[in-house]
């Protein structure tokens, strides 16, 4: 993570230069199949330094780069799941639980879970790999994931813009606040998903008892 922090500091410190967009896109791509790189924080930090707040970052280019990178990353995860046994990737008790949950969600939720998982680092990788593993039609996956990445990029940029507006004269505080808000929203989405699962399970058990 120190290496990632160094990359993030370099991007923020040189925001607006051509190579920062390229590196941001690459991080969004890698984050689609390699969990230790939370690309949301980079996108949010860049958005907080946008032209809207007097910064050098072009929003339209940032959104485009984030969408393309995230979409390619998710599809890379899908292809990995299609061609590599997932038991070799998700090892140990925790990996097994993540994989089992992803299986359950893909079979019972379909498009809904593909859309929501994009906002949860780590789980989106498992969900997309399982989508490939269970042979969800790739064209269908690409269309659903395109909608998910557009929403994700717009949402991440929106958080950065809000944080940048609130702390217009203190950009560093705006960046920190924006990244914290992004992590908080991802956590809330994950909690809501788990709450809905427990609620559906309880309903199913009640119906079984009533028969």
C-alpha cells in the first residue's frame, strides 16, 4: 500500500498533466481484478482538483478515462473467471466465503448485483469473476457492466466535486473528505446488501414454516 500511496500522491501533485489521466485509467483497469488498488480514491481526488474549482483537471476526460479503465478491468475479471479455476484465486476461509456469496448473488440477483457490486471494492472482483465462471453471456455482461461503470465514474466524480466545493480554499482537506465519503458509501451499500439477504432468508424460512 505504500507504493500505491506514493502513486496517489504523485498523481494529485501533478493533477492535470497528460500522464496522470493515463495512470488513473490504468489503476481503474487493474482495480477491476486486483483488490489492493482502490481506484475510487484516485478518481475522487482528481475530481476535487477539477477546473470547476479552479484546478487543472478536465472533468469530461476524467470521467471517460475512469469509465474505460473500470470497464476493461471488470471484463478482465470476467475472462479470468471464465478460464481460471476460482479456487486457485480465492483461497482460505475468507476467500471461500466471498466466493460462495458471489455465487449466491449471481444466481439470485443477476443484473442488480452486477450494478451494485461495482461500488464495493473486493466484492466486485469476486462477482465479475463468478459471472465469467457461471458462463453469464459475455455480451449481456458487457452491457450491464457499461451501465455500472458509467454510474460508478459519475458517482465518484460527483463526490469529489462536492468535497471540492465545500473545501474550496483547502484542496487537501477536500480530497481527504471526498475519499472518506467514497469509502463510507461503499460500506453502506455493502451493509444494505447483506441486510436484504438476511431479510429474504428470514422470509423464506417463515414461508417454509407456514407450509
